[in-house]
C-alpha cells in the first residue's frame, strides 16, 4: 500500500511540473489539519488552505483524489462522505512547489468541547486522575487543544500555543491526556468505547468566559443590543480608570513615592473568543458539540434564556451543518456563600440565580431541536466552584450522545419534569425519562418545596407514587407551585433506577430574581 501511495505522489508531482505554472510559495493548511487527526464520517469533508493565485492543488485520501486551483490566495476541495475507518492513512496535499503529508489520519466522530473553567479543567486537577491518565492509551481517541487567544477581529487560522507547543492532534495516552480537558476526555473515552469507531475531540474553552464572547458580533448587535450597551459602558469606565491609574502612577514617580496599586482589568469583550477560537474551526466537519458554561452568566440568568439559544443557533448557522447536536451540562451544586453547614443550607428554600441559570439551560432544549442537557446535582463540592468529580460529567454527556444522537435504545437522561396536577392539597409531578422507575437514595425524598397563593416556599413532604412524585404540606391547603432542587447547592436524592439524578425544575411562573425590573421600579 505504501509503495502504491509513493508511486501516486511521484506521478502527481510530475503532472504538476508539466502544468508549467509559475512557482512562488508553499501551499499551506490551517493548523486544525495535522498528523493523527480524525475526519468526520458520514458527511462531506472540506479540506482548505492557502496558495498562490492559480496554483494547482491536489488532495488525495484513501481512494479519493480532488483537485482545484487557488483563487484569491485560497483553495478548497470537498471529500465525499466516508464510513468510519480506524485504518490509519496518509492525507496528501500536493502543490506546484511542495507536498504536505498528514499521517495516521482516521475517519470517525468529531466533537467540539467548549465553555468556561469547568470544561477547561485539566485531568490533573481532578480526582483519580493518575489512574485515568495511566489507562488512557487509545489509538482510536484523538485530542486537539485550541490555544487560548483573544482577538478583536475574526481570524482565519488558530493562533498561539498550548504548553509552549503549536496546536496539534495527539493520540490519547499518558502523555497527552493529563493537561487535556477532563470532561472532554471522559466524554471522548466513553463515546469511543460505546461506538467502537475513532473519535476526535476539539477542545476550545476559557475559564470565566461568558457566553457572549463566544458569539458573532452581528448576532449580538441584532438580538442583544442591551448587552452591547452594558459592555460599552464598562469599556468607558475602564478607560477612565486606566487614565487615572496612569496619572497617579506618574505623579507618584515624580514625587519619588512608591506606587503599588494594581492596574484596572479590562475584562471580557463580546465576540473576542468567537473570533479566535471558533471562527478558525468553522469549515472543519464535526458531528456535534458539548458545552459546560454558565457560571459567568448566572447573575443574568433570565437573559441567558435567549442568549444561550442564540449562541447555539449562531454556531449552527456558521458551521453550515444544520441543527447539529448540542449537549450542555447544567451547573454543578455550589454554595456561593461558602462555609455554611448543610443544616444551614437546608433550613428553608431561597431564591437562586444558579437555579434560574439551570432552568435557562433546560429551556434551550425546548426552543431548539437536537439540544440536550445533563444534570450533575450529585457531582458538586459545596465550597468549590470547580468540583473534582469530572468523570460522571463526561460519562453522562457520552450517554446522552448515545441516546439522543446515535439512536441507541437506552435511558440517557435523569427524570425530567413533564407536567403537574393539583388535587386538593397535593401536587402530583409527572416525569419524562423515568427509565425503570423512580427511587429515593438515602432515605426520604429531599429538595421539594411547595407554595400557596403567597408564593412563599417551604419544604414539602414528597413521596414516590409509581412514576410520579406527590408533594404536600400540612399548612398549605391550596398549593400553587412546587420546586425541586431550586438552590445554588441543591440537596436532592430523586433518581431513576437507571442511576441518573432528576433534573431541577419549577412548576410556577413567579417572577425571578434575574428578570428585568418593570420600568420605574428600583433596581
């Protein structure tokens, strides 16, 4: 096979030389292309790059040969859809001056992994990571880490380095996995095992990033002008603070005094990560995306209801691959006030912007097709916004992908609120995704609150009745609403017998803490 490939390249090189074109520069490919990469199965695959005007470019992979001539300094060809193939092959790109050979290329399932710090969190910072890394060797799992770079304008190619290395595809193993995203690794590992085809994960995330920095400029200006106005005000305040800082520093220096004050921080700028960490990937064929983000938008949870859905639609439109699957992680439990005992947390139900953000995440599944969420109410750490338990997060995303995307007959979600009925002083809750049935872990059900006309919630008495949960309270004769897991740090124990926790929910439409205030009211 290698000899026939060599003869092909040699023959093609002769043909190119005979074409007689003027040779000026090497052909180039984007950094997303490289040795060890995975090409998406079942879809046409675009290969593109840069070359001199009119230069003949030929691409060969397996039994496909595609050719084109560069126009405007750019070229592209499209490979026909291929079946999954773990047999490593060389993808050759031949120009009139040079040949680029990408080795050990396979065909399988490619997924984007994005978000903020809990997606960025490396394997080394999670529980049992040494054992996970030691057993991570897998020739059919390939990993690509997009360096963290901000840009004020869209970039055609990935910029920067990760761990002082240019970005590159790496085969999963003890050397490549420790600094890779833990959630993305566990997702890829479990998905590859379940599908038994090559899997490629492109990790592109940044700790602390709000959703709006991952979106295109014109989408924000068309749909979220108020958000841009807020950032405009922040930018002006920053410039004023920076000018004062510089003036004070200069005055201190002139007076011979020490100046130890820190310079003001600029903060995030809308679209800056979309420009540099999404836009360069848009032509690369993928099958879906996983997303773990929301902490930085929690104080604007009501806005996130539309912002998150718009971001998903933005990505889908720009990738040009229809409504590709999008799987998100609901925020982990976290007590923002910290150092409180579980008894203090459970004393009474309270408002929660994190609960409102989780609801906003779930609402995206109702607004858009092919969107799902997984809940991790059991995988949080009370006083740590970065819980070390990342394996169940990746595992549940992979399970969701199997059921929602790849059509496997299994229960891929925990129980999710479907409807409720008020009968006398009791509220009966019905669920989807009950699987083999509902169960309470470790004693009676917890985390259910109930309210009457006064909209004041108290902890309710909840019990499982078949595939429903019935909630009541002796002092509430005419209940109006039930909430479950509605807290920054939910203490809950409703599961399906399939081993998946129930999603937090509310049955009411009472005003939320992050909803816009009516005109004329105090903020």
